[in-house]
C-alpha cells in the first residue's frame, strides 16, 4: 500500500516537474524571440505617420509668425529678441513701383512665404529728403524684426518716379533686387485718378474730370504734365534706373495677371528672389464678394486686402482712352524690348 502511494507521488512530481520545465523553456524561447524581433521594428524608432514632419514644421512656422506679430505690436520682450536671434535687417528686395499697379497686393502675397518679412508701412526713406537725412540707421529701425535667414521687403511706389532714388538705393546696396509691378498704362492712369478723386470727395472738394486732366485743352494732345499720365510712361523712369542697376536686378510683375491669376506671378518672383517654392494655390482663394483673391496663411488665419482696393473706375470718354493708348504704344514697345517681357496691352 505504502509502495503504491510512493509511486503515485513520484508520477505527480514528474508531471509537475515536466510542466515547470516546459513553461520555463517556453519563456526562454519567447524572450529570445522578442529579443530577436526588437531591433527589426522597435516602437520608438518606427517612422512617423505621413505628414507629421510637415505638421511640426507648420507649428514651428506658426509660432515664429506669432512671435513676429507680437514684435510688430511691440509686445515682445528684449529677452525674446535675444533668445531667438531676431534682427532688424535692411531690405534685400524693394518693390519700387508702380503706384496703382498692385504694390500692396504684391507685398501682402509675398508675405505668405515663410522666408519673407514685410515692412507694414511705406517708409519713404529714399524719396523723402527729410527722412533720407536721418540716415541708414533710422531706416533700419523702421524694418520689422526677422530671423537671420529671412528676407525683408519694403515697398514705396514713389521710388520708381523720383529722380534721386536710384542713386540713393545704389549707395545702400548695389546688388539689391528690385521689383516693379505694372498694369496697362491707361487703366493704371485712370486708377490713379480714381484714388485722388475719392480723397477729394471725402473732403467735400470738387475735382476735374479725368478727360480734362489727361488731355491738354489748348493743344488737344496728351498732357504729359499730368502726373497720372507721366507715371504710366514706364520706360522713361526705367531708363533712369538702368544708369545704376543692370536689367538682371529688376523683375517685372504683371499687375493685371496678379489680379486674375496670382499664383504664376508669385512663383516667378520666388525664383527671382532665389527662394524655395512655398506659395501654393492653398494660400490663395477667390472672394466673390470682393471680386479678387484673398490670402490664406494657414487653417486658422486668412485675410483680404483693404476695402479701398478694387475701386470702381468712372466712365471715361472712349475717344480719350483710344488717344491715350495710341500715345503709350511706342513707350510700351520700348519697355518690352528693355525688360524682355511682353504684355498684351492694346
């Protein structure tokens, strides 16, 4: 009896021992398998989901833009300026004209690019003797804070037609990039007149009709003393600039096309400024109410140009329009020849 119990006990111990050894061997094998698998696809080294890098860049860019926005409002501290290595740089590109050609729209659209920082106001440093006498340090202090890799751009349309400006800009930076945005000359002249007319009407002042200003009543010829007409003779002003800068340092922007199809024009400017292509169709959307394109910086922030843009022009005598277009035609042809860019102007 005792012998049988001992045999049964040995059998149970054998079974338990076998189970224990089997479990131990399984665990050893399992751990070995995990060790072999771990280097193949460790969790911490798995690739980030597609688009994550872009999201991180976007967050960084949004932070930088918000920081620069605070600087413009004067809310950023000196410590933030120091920590982020922010500087006020002289412009490496200037939109020099043309008045009523679309200079504000061009500047705002270029500001969509993460490598571009714009001066918010027209500074009128080079065309204003009093401002110019204040010196280059005064001019630099008018520039926005930016990161060292960014390009600062300012725009003052009066630069294009002011005689002293080319030499003054040359003395600051002989290799600066110069942007000129133009529209069909007669349309630009009427737009110029319309802005002045609106200003007069706000002050309850009267103003001559466009026809009376654009045509000399004594000779019945085009009145080149009228500033709106004179500004539209693009080639006359450009020739003065070419005494100081080679034509390769100028880029001509089609202001009419910037209104109807802005992206191709902006991509040409990106290349001219040696910037990587960053502005896309996502950044531009047509606002049917306003009748022109607005800007989308990101999923949160978008903006349209001021309501004063896109004013309705007064009706102009077709005979005067035809006379002006005939007058501008030879100047336009010379402008095409100099710049290497042809427009479909009548």
